[in-house]
């Protein structure tokens, strides 16, 4: 067959001709040099496309294999490190493994700081304090009587002006003062301890009910031995008030819609391990703090920006603008009061700052920088 009019196709193992060779090749009838160049370029593009496709798949396969191998290597290295440093011997307490009784009760309470709540014995403290008050009051009366008696008795009047005691003198007053000192010390210690106990703060109803439910269901102690848990209003939390308002808000509402959908986001592997095989639920303190902070930010931004959008985007009369601003100022004060625990100075400073921002914005609108009245 004549070679004229036949295109050259590359065979297996054959490389496409260089562009310089094609450009210098002589032309034949029906086949121009430019046509050969175009064919060569097309063949080269097809070859490069096939090569790139193969390389991409090989790279993906090698990357996947390498990542799997790397993860296995990391796991092996981690296990080796744990054995070398003895990390695998670290003890993680599980309250379910503790013997039933006081050991299991103590282990369960130790599993979460929220459960570290104890009776403050407020009534008993007040009972003993009042007893000591009465005793000290009687001793005080007796001391006053002796002072008045010494004032009118020359033989004992020296007791009003000196503390030196000589043999043969009446030592009743000195003995009385020693008794007062001893009882007064005990009284002061008792009052201080009671004040310190109550300063921890009363535990939340949710926390007490959780501990009560666990004791009721598992009954670690014999009947009568766990009656202490029945005094709901007498419990104090040594954890103190560390949780913010929104953290407590979340914990109180995680069992109801729609907040229950957040429960999986508040649990880590550590909490899942704690709750394994039990009816209790544990939540990550760090994640509770994050979501509580997020709610705080959203609430704050919403209160700050909502009146701005309303006043700037919606045409309204000046009286309606004033009413809108007043409503949001009052709402801001209420929110700050709830979040800060009704601390007066914080509410006052925050409200004053917020009011200044709103008033400044209203002033800018009044100068014509935004809609003030409905369009005619």
C-alpha cells in the first residue's frame, strides 16, 4: 500500500516523534506538516492523560496503604512507649468493680465531682451553737454579778483593777474567766466551721436527685443506713459554684427536647467508658464549658445586634424607636442579672454601657444616617 494518505500511529513501546522532526518532515499529497503536528500533539496528550490517570491511582493506593501502615506503626509505638514507661499499669478506677457497700458508694461519688455533695447538718450546727450561746450567756451574767459585787465590797474590789492573785484570795472570778475562755474558743470554732460549711453553697436539685436515684436503684447500704440522702435541702457541694449559668442550663435540660440532641456532643470516650454497664450518664466538663460559652456568645451578640438591625433596617417613627430601644435595654438588664447572679454593680455597669451604645446609635439615625420615619 502506498504510504500517501496514511497517518502514522504509534505502536507499543514507540514514543511519539518530536515536534522538531515533524516540522522538518517533507509534505506528501493529502498530508500536510501541520496535520502531522496536530496528530502528534493529540497522541502525546492521550499518553500523558493515561500516565497521569495511572499515577493518580497509584498515588492514592500508596497513600492509603501508607496511612494504614503509619497508623499501625503509631499504635505499635504507643504500646511500646506505654510498656517502657509503665503507662499500661496506671489504674483507672471503676466504681462497678468496688465491693458493694460503702466502698462502691465512695467510688461512685468519686467518679464525678458533681456527686461530691454532703450534708451540712445545718440544724444540728444551730442546735449546738444555741446551746453554747446559752452557756456563755449564763457565764456572762455571773461575771457581771461578780463585778457589781466587787464594786461594793472593799475586800474583793482589787479584782476590778488587777489580775494578780494571791493565796487566800477568792479565786472564783479567775476560774470563771478561764471557763469563759475555753467555752468561747469552742463556740467561735463551731460558728466558723458552720459558716465555712455553708459557704460551699447548696447543691442543685438535679445533682441531689441523680445521687438519690443511684442509691435508690443500687441500694449499696442496708435500709436505714442511707437515710442521710433524704434530706434534700441540707446538702452542700464542695465543688462550689464553678459552672456558668448556661452550663447549668444545659445540664438541666439535656433530657428534654430539643437539647437532648446535644448529648452525643458532650460525651468523650472517657465518659463512655465510665458509663459502660451502668444507668448513669457522664458529660465532659470541657465540652459543657464550650457549649455553655457558645450559648453565652450567641445570646450576647443577639441582644446587641437585634435592636441595631431593627432600628436601622425597618422604617419606624421616633416614638416607636424609643420604645424598641427601651425594651431591649430592659431585656439586656434581665439577662445580665440572671447570668451574673444579680450582682448589682455588674448589672448597673453593663446596662449603662449598653444604653450608651443604643443612644449613640439612635443619635446617628436621627442625623439622617438611617431610616427614622416610614416612607411617605
